[in-house]
C-alpha cells in the first residue's frame, strides 16, 4: 500500500501545473502553507502525519530549521498540547493532522477549545478534491463534523486560496472571543502549484467579522454610575481577563474601588491569591464566602465570564437581588443567562481602562469583613479536615505543600475531577496564566498533553501537571511525546483507585450505589520508565516532602505517584440545580 501511495503522490506532482520559468518563485499549496505559518510568527506545530497530509509534511521537511514540529502519539494529544501552548503563551496553537480518523481524533480538543475560548488553527488533510463525496479511503466530511464546535472552517481545493484563507484563519482564531479554526486541506491543493507568486498580508479587520473591542462610552458611563452608587458591590472575573491581558487593569480597578472580588475556575491566577481584595473562587466546588455573598451584593460586576451553570447553580436564584454589569466581548453572551442592567460590549482590557478614571475611590472594609467571617466557618469545617494529618495522605496536603515549595509561581495544569477542584482550592497562585484546565467541556485526558504544550509555550517556567489516576490513563501514550522532547515536564498522579468525582456523586446523590467507578490501575511508574521517564511512588506522609523535592529538582521529565485517601470527598459543594446559598460544607 505504501508503494501505491508513493506512486500516486509522484503522479500528482508530475501533473501539477508549473508556470513558465517560475519554478523558484511559484510555490506548491503545501509550500505556501509553510510560508503562511512563518508570516504569522508560528514557531511550534503539534501534529501527526498520514497519507492525505503527506505533501504538507514533505514541504515541512525544508522548513524544519524555522518551524519546530512535535510528533505526538495521538491526534487528540496534538490538540490538547496546542491548547496548553496557547493558554500559557497567549499565542495561537497550530495542529497538523491527516484526514479521516486523524481529523476526527481532533474533534474533542476542538470542542474543548471553542468552549474555553482558546485560539487554535487546525490544518487537517483531506482526500483529493476529485474524490470528495465518494467515500474514498480516509475521507470524512470535516467541515460538517466540526461546524458545531469551531469558530470557522474552510476547505481548500485550490492552492491559490492558501494565503488568503490562512490570513483569515489566524485573524478569526485570535480576534474577538478566541477559538479554534479548522482548515480542510485537499491533497491535490497541497501538491499543485500556485498560478502566481506567493504573497501574504496579515488581516487586521474583516467586513464580515468585526468584533467590537472598544466599548461604547455611554455603556461605560452607565456602568460607572452603578458602581459609584453601590453599597455592597462585588466583582466576578473570569477567563476573559486573562485572554484580554487585562490583569494589571483589573488590579488597578479593584485597588481604586476597594471592591471585593472573586474568580471563576478559569479566571484563577488573574489576581494573586494573597491580594487583600481577593475572596477566592466561586462555583460548584468553589469557596464558601464567594458563593454565598453573591446573594448579598447590590451590584454585581461580571468581567470576562459567562454565567456558566457551574458558577450560578440555579440561575433563576443567582444574584437576583443585584443589578448586574456585564463586561463581555461577545454580545451573544449578554443576557443569555442573566438579565443585565448595564451591558458593556467590548474587550475587558479596554473596558477597564475606560472605567478607571470614572469610578470613585472606595472603602469597603466592612463589606469585605462579611466575607472574612464566612471564611472562618469554611476553615473550621473544610480546611482543617482537608489538611488533617490523619489516615492516608489527603489530596489537599499534596497540593498545599507543592504550592509552598514552588512559592505559588509554577504553571499548574490539571485534568478533570476531584484533583482539579482540590488544586484550584489549595494552590496559592501568584502569577497569571498559571491554572490551565479543561473548564467548559471537562475533558478527561487533557493534562498530560496540555502540560507538554504549556512547557513548550513557557520553557522557563516550572510546569507541573496534577492528574487523577483515571484521567492519566486516557492519554498515557503522550508520555512518549514528553520523553522524546526532552522537556522537563513534571507530573503528579493523585491516585485513589477511583473515578473520584463520579464516586462522590454516587455516594451523595445515588445512595452509595458505586456503579463502575473503582479502578484496577497499572504500575504507573514502570510504564513511565518504559517511556524513559523517571519516577517513584509515595504512600507515606513522612516521605511526601522529600518526594516533592525530588520531583521539582529533576532536570528532566519526572512522574510522582502519590497514594491518597480512597474515598475522600471534595467540599464545599453546590449540588447540581440548587442555589449557591445551598452550598454544602460536608
């Protein structure tokens, strides 16, 4: 079969049109794709080759000195690695995979990226345009498959289309509310020559897509008026603050007004945990006072967040007493869930810059102290229990000690489940873009490839993946990617031999009917060593500190498995469908 494919590719190359006397300046579609990536400043690609994308990989061979490519072990790993790279670096992640199963394996990270607003450009090979619709080998309608889960997609069947389409792709992926773009690249368009010399111009605006960046002045003035009259104002900020690079503006806004603030799960690290106005994070497993006090504020300022059900609980009961100001770049998100008194459509950074001179300097010491009183109750009911040195090692102990040893400055990448929530609660973040998680989609298997991608995007930062034993097995093959790269990605498995979050729900809401949640796990350390990654297991509390020191001191990738309490539950918890005021501490 390989020989037949080689013959077919040679025949295509021989039949490709070549302009007279311009063999050096007229590029093939695949070569044009490489030039587009360079023009956009791309320096890293995550991918996996195959038949329908092979001409583009052949072109990449001549660009290896300028475009670094990481060979993953599964196309899903390419997508999650690109997400981790984008989230920590602020740049657009790029993936390159083949048609059919190569493309469909990318659907989960594409869906993950659209809901978490992660900029990605996914280039997917496709069969020759003459074979489209014939059910050819490894043909899948990627336009049809990805339309519901991407920001834009396009099928290239003519090499002359490549520069314009790719300029649009990068502009759309990064502008407004970021998201994934899928480019379906027919194989004959990769091989054929362009009919004119390559020319590339970055797009700065489009007639058909022109998201508002600078809010209307009257919206800003209305918001400022509400803020200045508020007696119990409360700021909830989300991932949009990090996406907009508005961290400094947020801090200035909070410090001038003295308002208490809290973050969503994906907003974590936009505000240092030790800031006196930061009250914690809210949501289903968020902290006690940030949740409860949403029902006590008179003005709620939502910045770069979308009132997700994991934040609001029963949305009809969420902050129903408050006047809501919603700063959001995507107008479709405004009043989708909550009625808004003062919508501000635009970029969070620009909105905060415009608000700063209009808001009054405030003093809300008494109002903030009401949060602190509730914190004392949470500390007594939850924190002391989580950090008690009784029985087996607790997940919280591991995360709290990791936070201390890294001074809260590491980039923490988590998977999905109990460990994700415990890490959000007990790691004391000091730097922005330090909590990388699959938020909206909740994709198990995210952390191993995303940790690698984050290390590529921030090679000088300590990157630590905190992962559950169930999640770890979903993308365990990407240990090979990490090993081959030589990058010092650190990984911690919090192993309780359960699908912990599902087990917790079955215990609390399904009468302890544990239905297929207990795991018979493999020897993770032996598997890691098989890939060439060192590691060890810690099961005794007295060895935990030294074990973390060994992990962090390693100059290469390292895996630490910590055996933790089997049936530990994560609190606080807002039961699904209830009000945040019904939050449980036990």
